[in-house]
C-alpha cells in the first residue's frame, strides 16, 4: 500500500485497526470543561436528532456506532478508550445517567467511504443502532478519489441507514495546517456539506471547529513530535468527544432550534 509519511508525521493519527470501544475513562479525567468551546455558528443551523435526543432524555438504550478511519481509533493518544467516540460516550453517559449508552467504534485505519458503506448491512445494522456517526473524506482527499464517486457512495450509505430508521451524523476531516497545505480537502468538505443539506442530516464540521481552536489559541495543534504528541492527541480527542456529545444531545429547546441551510458553514 502506498505510504503517506508526511501525513503520519504531521497528523494526529493514520494507523490502527477496527475495534469496539472499551469502558471509557471518566468524563472529568482531563480537567475542567469549557477549555475548547465550539462557537454556536458551527451547530445552531444543523438539523436535530430527535430520536437520539428523546432516547437519551427518556433513559432508554442508545447504541451509537462510529464509522471512520484512524483518527477515530485514538492510537495517537494511546488507545481506543481515549478516542473521541469513547470520550463522547463518557460525556453523554455523565449527562444522561439513566440512559443506557453503548458506543461501538468500527473505525478502520485508512478506510474509505466505499469500504465503510460495504459493511453497513453486515456489521452495522445488526447492532440496531440509534445513531451512526460517519467520519469520512480524508482518504478520498489523500487519494484524489473522484468527488462524484465519493458523493454517490455517501448518498447510498445514508439511504441505507435511514431506510433502517437509523439517524445519521456526518463528520468531516481533521484540520491540520501541514496537510491542508498539500492536500485538497475543500472539494470533499463541500460535497459533505451539500449531502447533509440535501438529506437533512447534521454535519459535524470537525475541520472548521479544529481550525477555530487552532486560530483562536484554544488548542495548539502544531505537531511538536515526540513526547508532546500524545498529550496533544488526548486533549484533542477529549475536546472532539465533548463537542460531539453536545451535538447529538441537542433537543431544540435552545437557539439550535431554528435551522436555515443558507446560514450554515
């Protein structure tokens, strides 16, 4: 398989294998909340997840499946228990203690959208998920996959999940100044925004949120290498996990209730 050494050096992940989330580290393990706030503009105009929010509030069982690549596996932080899906699960369980929350991490390193979609019927739907969070677009940008092919694959996957009454969140690529300088992410970011709007599914704009954190100084995402890389990845995944917990639990009672596609990022 073709190597991408600069991505491995400068990114926070691109290694590992599929797995199921282990019991998460307690939500307070990384210090106080609010260290990496997400501006309302990234979430206020995204569609809600009414079935997921109602199940959480009602204390029901909620199964969340995370699809994606190595950045969803947590290896850069030291393991799957520190990945953003586990951190999200811990934050959601802390906020809704009566709900039975199970997060299943089916991410696979270097996985494309097409590869993930091929496993929906066999590996995802039998879990009877309430919600699927589909992190994708990175490998397509790296490989220069045709954008129309990427869009068609995602559309087919969204259709399959929604036919099974599964709610869907799309999550786009990570932000890194190093990788953004050499890889054209924008066409794939645009395609995901368009698909989210057409299908009325929420997009978790990870790329924009991480860029905001980097530019505002909330998180220093520059790759310093060595011993500093793991603490940085740990903090980043915790921030993403907390932000995703906020995102999926929105119930429309606050400013997020109004949605207008023309105002979305």
